């Protein structure tokens, strides 16, 4: 499994394979940055794959 990107703060339900995904960086009023982790770790935290990211 590879490295994925997740939001920090609110609206954190998905993990992203593309660091520039609009769904990752959107909602600027609640965006508090992002962090990288393994895909397995993201899944363990209950996050699911973003359908907008290109695989």
C-alpha cells in the first residue's frame, strides 16, 4: 500500500491519493492542513478512498 493524504481538522472522512485533489484542499474555512500516512493506517482510522482522486 502507498502513501495517502488526509485533511486535518473537520470534514475528515476520506483519504486522497492526489495531494492536489480539490476535495482534500476545499472548504478553506475549515481546512487546517493535511498529513500523509500509509493507506492501511488511513483505513484503520475509518477513512475511505476519495472517488475524485485519480488512481
